[in-house]
C-alpha cells in the first residue's frame, strides 16, 4: 500500500525496446536492452514509490529480417508487445512499490494509446477517451493533471504531454489551447502544497544534442517547443514559482539542469531501457544558449548509463 510520506523514490523512463522501421534494438540481449536489469536493481533499492516519466511501448514494427538480436519479438499494440516491453521486464519493480505513471508520446492515440488507457492511466475507463476511434483522438490524446500527496507539504503534479509537438504549436492549433488549459490546472493544483514536483514526459528546461553525420558538428536543442508555446501563454516562466522541480524523460539520457533564474530544476531520466542518445552534452551550454527563453542555466550535469552508474 502507498506510504503517506514516501522517502525512497525511484524515477525511471523510456523503458521499451525500440523496433520502428529500420531502427532495431537487440531486444533479446540484456546488455542492449537492460530494462529488466534496471528494474531489478531499482527493486533491490526497496523504494517507497516509483515514478515513470513515460514511453513504455516501443515494439511497433517487426524485427528486421536476419536481425538475430530481436528475432521473434512480438510487435504492434496488443498485449503481447506490451508484456514484452513493460509488464514482464518490470515485474520485480511492479511488485516492490506503488507507481505513479506519466504518459509519453509513444502512448498517444496514434501509437499505443489504447494500451495506455486500459493498463496504466489511473482514472476509470471512459468510452470515447480510449483511442479506439480516430474521430475521438482529440479527446483521447489529452487528460487533466492530478496531484499525488507525498506528505510534509509536498506533492507530485502529473500532467499529460503525449500529443505535443517539438516543432511548436501555432495559435491556430487546437492543442495549444488544450495545453494552456493544462498549465492553468497545474498552477491551481500547485497552490495546494508548499513544495511541488511536476511530472511529465517532455522536458521544458533540458537540452538534447544532435551530431551532423557529415561534418560531425554537434548542435543543442532545448525544451519541447509545443509546451513552451502553450504554457508561455499562461505563465511567462512556463510553470508557476510554486513548482520547484520538473521530472521528465523523452531525451534518452540522464540530465539535471538548475537555474539562476526562477525556473524549476529539471531532471531527465530517459535511459532506463530504450536505445540511449550517444551524442554527449557539454558541461555547460554555449554562452547565450538556453533550453527555454528566459531560463538562465546555473549548473548542469548529464551522462549515459555507464557514466551515471
């Protein structure tokens, strides 16, 4: 049963084994797909609570022919793929503690949304908000934020960012108004506690890196532009000052960024099973570069599984 004041909290994210077109991870190799080992290690920590920051399901397409590392893997959006990607490797950790689960972009209605609503969302099942009919996807791709008390005046605030766009959301896009409504409801929930930790899948205040395959040049990208557009319509700092921390995933690495400005500390835990991002981040961003407009970086750290453990 949940503890009123959990003290040992594990944060994981991006746990599935990627099978998407030509992108194939060796799901049969525990070194290439380490989620079962990560989950067992986290269970041995004897946590009071587990927070998953989204992206549970990655086995969308068949293993490429001749690829022994993933041969025979189930794929698609049925329970066999869900079991292989999440329920079976997470078994020891599912038995160890209660979970709080955020929704990732892999659980949007266009992808594994049906499984999300049936298996993982904490609300009662609701016909129409189930990703069964494409005509209802606008409803099924959004849900209201909710709070999870942690005791001692602290709480988690979990919000759904599954259907945002890294390209940004113009004012004409109905998703912008929906996520602005999410921002207002996050602020309302944050007023009920002294210390607030927001939880979603897409970072607002973190960096990722791309490397040009020809020149080798590395460029950084910042927080999710769609959320920054919508949340910025409500709050200049994107989240209210009563939110002190944001837990996210999506970028497949470990990262922590804190700020000299009023923005909350951002943690990214997106390296718990799926193929990692291997382009390293710098110790500090180049002068003048920020993950979000107005956010002034004071400190950051990052790494892969090998460097984090």
